C-alpha cells in the first residue's frame, strides 16, 4: 500500500463529512430516473448551502441545487486541472527523469517535473539505473532542475511546514516533503520504504515536532534538491551501487546523451486519481505546469501556462442556449471559476497567476469555457475516479 501521498489540508478532518455529497453526486450519474427524487432530498439535506449540478452524458440535468449562485471553487479547481491534463497530455502520458554518466563517473540527473517520484518509485528506478551504469563507485551526483525556472513560486504556496505548501520543482522526491518520527534529538523515517538521510535529520531537528509528522521543504529550492539527491543516492546504494563523491547542482554537459531515461510507472490517469482523492496541491501544480510545457514547448514557465489558458478559453467552449440553466450556471461561475483556467487569461487583470489548486473569486475574468465542467465529470467517470 502506498503511504506517501499526503493530504494537502489540515482542515480535511473537520470537513470530511462534506465528501459525502460529492460521492453522492457522482453516484447520481449511475442512478435510474425513478431513483433520483429521493437522492435529491438526501443531497439537499447533506449540503443545503452547497453547489450541486449533475448532468448525464447527454447533458440532461439530473440535479440542480444553487446552480445559479457563484461560489469560490477552492479544491474543486483540481477537477478542471485534471480535465485539462487529460485533454492535452492524455491518459497514458508518462513523466520522464533523465540520467547521464560523465567520463569521470559523475552522475547527472535532469528532472522533468515528475510529481510522483516517491520512495516506491525510486526503488525500481535505482535498480534499473545501477544496471545501466554498473556498480563501480560514482564520483559525485549533479542535480539539474533547469526544466523549471529557479525562482518559480506558485501563488498561494506559503512559507510554512505544512505538506500542502511544498514548493514545486523539476526534481523533487516524496512531494518535496519529509515524513519522519522525532524522539528528543533522535529522528528516524516514518516509512519502512524510505531511508533517512542527513538532510532529513537536520531539517526535522530544526523544524519537526516531537512524534510522527510530515514537513514540507519550503525555505529554499536548494534544500529540496539536496534532499532529492540524498534520497536517490540512498536508493542507488540499496540497489548495490555506490556514491563516493558529493551531491551538487549544475547543468548536464552539452552533448552528453542519457544513459537511462526513467518513465514514471504510473500513467497520468493514475496520477490524477491520486491528485483528486488526496486533494494534493503539489501534484495539481506540477501537472498544470507540464500541460503548458507540453503544448507550447519547454522549459516550464507560468507565462506558457497563461498562454495555454487563453487558447483553451477561446477554443474549447461549446454553444449553449442562453436561457438554459447550464448557461446561467456558466455565467454565475464567471466570478469564481477554477484557477486552472483563470487569473491570467486577461491582460487587464492585475492579479498574479494562480495555482491549479484553488483561487478566490473575481469578476474581471473572461467567461469559463462552458463545456469544460461537464466534460471533466464525464472524463472522471470514464477513468473510474468518480466511481471510486
């Protein structure tokens, strides 16, 4: 069982009961017409102030509650991020991490924004890497995170120790977080599959609470990179390899060809399931950055994300009768649409680009693509996310 996926909000325990309306809304898509009447009353009782609009695959309205009222989307934005990822990248898309070996047996690692380089992924990665490079000692590891700008900072990510505030990075492990147990001045891993590293110990002694907890690596991008290098080195040694030199940051030498390219074992559809079930901000933002880079070309940038957003908002809308409830709901959503297609769609907006995870309402934005929410729901049904 994978234990690495952290919840991205410390409010989830208090709000857990609110998940039931969401699950019920998904279930409504599968109910026969005669069973809908009772479900409507049940849903209204569970979420009297919530927004619910459920349609079937033919756009027939099944349930509508507060459908004309604008709401702050919060983590509902992740549904649209998932939809856009399926549209642009495809369900079978795989993130890649590239490894290069210099003539002096220095290993270069170039990150590709993989959001799921967790311990369970690093174990088989290390075995395949050692098979490719041999077991002779490595004279150092150089980490290349240039796929993302060095100063990238997703609006909404704050400088806290919370897992949901982890920095996004082209090369990060375990969601750029450390999960450990602290007893006095002793620190050990909270996960059997994850080796403890010197940086993990020092970070936990400096910032971790007593007992079991998870902290994010938010202070400095170099800290997260160092942790990634240390953990990858630990897995290389577990796989029978050896690392003798230091871990540093730098660029892959020009002309050096990869000796091993790791393709994420999980297809995008499975990553999106983890994103939605765990409401993971880190994965949402990694995925959305990749959408822009894939469609418009790398390297990753917030500007490319905005350009793609404009294209989607102008090219994916479908005509809807102006007197339909769906049209009214779309108009009402103008002020609160998910950030995955929002805040930098218009050049006149003074707001910074938002994350793919959540945003506050604003009335200065162009209308949300009318087809997107409904296509997103159908996509999630087809991949089993909604039914799960």
